[in-house]
DNA sequence: AGGGCGAAGTGGTCAGACCACATCCGCTAC
DNA sequence: GTAGCGGATGTGGTCTGACCACTTCGCCCT
C-alpha cells in the first residue's frame, strides 16, 4: 500500500468514526505527518484527494478558517468525476441523457408528491422556479444565460424531491449536460422557436408539480428532455 | 488559482482534446513539471487527483506499463466520493436506499426489455446471474459471502441494462450498501429465514428478466430492496 | 488604556535527492 | 552465431529541508 493511501485510510477512518465532524479541523499537515511517521508531501497528497472529492476545504492562515476543514460538497467530487469520464469518451452522452431522464422524471414525481402532501418547505423552491421561469421569458436573454437559468430551474425540482444523493449526482451531471446542450444549440434550425417551446414545456412541468400531479410532471419532464435531445441531435 | 489546479486544468484539457487517449501515457512527472514551469510535487498532486477519480493509473518501472496511463474506472471515483460522503453523515442511508431502488428498478426493466428484444450479449449476463444464484443456494455459505454474491447478482442486471453511468453510480454505491446491509443483518430476528426469502426474491427477479417482463422485474426488485430495508430497520 | 507590530502557525510551493522497480540494450561466454 | 546476464535508463514513490503568503493572537511600547 502506498504511503499516501495509508494516510487516506487513516483520515477516512477518523471521519467515519466521527473523530473529525463536519466543520471541524483536521490536524495540521506537519502534525499528521509526524503522527503517522510519514513525510509532509504524502500527507498533502491524501488531503488533496479529499479536497478534490469535496470532503475537506484547505484554508491558509491562522484562526478558525485555517487548516483542512471537514466540509461536504458531494457535487464537487461527483461532478469532477463525471466531467472527466465524459472527457475520456467512455461515458457516452446518450447514457448521460438517459440517466438524466431517469433521475429527473423521478424527482419531479417526488416533488409533486410532496406538494400534494402539503410537505413543509416546498413553497420556496416553487417560488424560485417561478422566478427563474420569469427570467427565461425575456426574448433578449442570450442562449448561454438561458441555459444557466434552465439548469437552475431543473435543479430546483431535484432539490424539492429531497434526496441528497440524487441531487449530488444531478449537480455533478450539470457540467456534462451543459456541454452537450451547448453543442446541441448550434445545430438547431431556429433557436428562438426552440426557446419558445422550451418555455412552454417548463411551464407545463411547473404547473404539474404545483398541482401535485406526479404522473403529469414526470411525463412532461421526460418529453422535455428527450424532445430537445432529439431535436439537437445529440 | 493554485498551481496544482493549473496542472489539472492542463491535463483535463488535453484529455478532452484527445491529446492523450485511453490506454496512452501522460508525459512523465518531471517532463510535465518542466513544460508547465512548476515543481514536481505540484504535478504529482494533480496526477494524484486523476488517480483517485479513476482517470489515470500510475505505473512504476519502465516500458509499456510505466508512467501515468489514461484508463477509465468510473466506479473508482464515484465510489470513493459516495463512501466518504456517507462517512461524514450528510448522506443519509435512507437516500442511498431510495436511489438504489430507483436505479435498480429502472435497470431490471431495461434488462428485461433487452431480453425481450433479443438484444445481443444478454445471455452471458443471465448465465452469470444464474451461477451466482446457485452459489447462494448453499445453506452453509456465511453471511458475508452471501452479501458479496448478492451484490454481484444485483450488479449483473445493472450491467445488462447497458448504461455506463448508472452502472458506475451503482458500483460506487456498492460500498455504502455493503455497510448498511452488514449492520442490518445484525438486527435480523433470523438470518437463515431471511436468507431463504432473499433467495426466493432473487429467483423472482431473474425469472422476470429472463421472461422479458419489465414491469414484473421492476416490482420484484423494488419489493426485494425495500423489504429487506424495512426488516433490517435501516 | 489603546494601538501597532512581530511571533507563531497554517497551507502552498519549490529544489534536490535517493529508492524500488521494470525494461532495454550491449557485452560476454559458450 | 547465439543465448544469457548485467548494467544503463527512465519511471513513479518518498523524503528532507526550506521559503513564501497569509491570518491571528498577544506582547510591548506609547
């Protein structure tokens, strides 16, 4: 076993055991190196991995913001992994689209269910979705910004579904999705016409969720994603 | 931007551009350091991240197996990320179970569809699933080994579904699933009785997929996972 | 009592060195 | 001429020691 892997195993064990909880600080790099009898570069490599996976956030200086703080950004690691694997070419865009349909259609169904059940905390998400939709109504909004709003709109329902893992995976897919959508837009016969249709579809999804109609919401988002995918020829 | 992040960006750009394809070797650490005008430790940190994400595999020595080779093990990075985020406690087991139900019920439905369509390449997966099932029949098999066979059995259908991303996520979840299942088994009133039921449920899933009945397969796997989860009280 | 400045401790980076390992090539012995 | 062996070469893995930028805390001087 390589040295930095021993360090990684030690840190993971400590985190799993609750020795360092969320928001707390790991021992300093020099301290860890001495404790484990390894060199500082080896410790750094281990911490770098945790950094990349969104488990810790290294902070310079002194005081409460200094040191490697245990945080939790699941989307960071998952996003980087998905993005790079798409880059290598072994993760086909087709599979990304299919997975997106699967997760999002489930998410909006869950979201609609929560709304129908009068679950607490749903209102802010719906409000945010309405706000994003309104900003997309503007014909002058450039395509790139429209895409950002579009993605934020979709993510709002995933958050509303209330599954942290699904949300993390979807957030991680965001980069890969943005990539293929941007390419797809170039191939469209007419962006303004497509944008108009996307707006209408977004409204249908929002209405279905707000009405608590899970099946309708699910079908609407499925048609929305697959329709664009087909039209853009990805 | 930190130095190692510049290196990382350079490498990602090169991989995305196809400069280093699958199976090819990155330049040596010393060479990269000189090219980018940075030190070797910074290069190493960047490569370590790619290593952790399953993008490259560092190889010592000389010849074809030496150097950082571009590979692709999507499950490596996703698995590590999921495992660690579960460890921090922000990723509830409930969400992992729900996600598993979602992905697996979709996967077996897809698998059944492929079997019904007489898609090529389905037979070996079904054969492997039968083989695993047979090994689980043995009453003397210890619980730990049963779990390994169980997970392999489930993964076989995910592979059969033919979505690389879903397969990667599920493989990544394997560690987290193994953890909660092992804990759950301790709480069971009677392991032999539960094992017998699990065997029967496995057979039902396999039969439904082999028969090409997507709905039945989906319902069977959903009941299987949720049933155990409830009984084990996770 | 107040303000300023330096000590201390953090991660970020660098330079240089040595090690283990795997291959490749040229020399040597047959 | 050929087969075997041993060193040259190049790879990642690790270590040591050092300096830097930054942030906070506390002592000391005014």
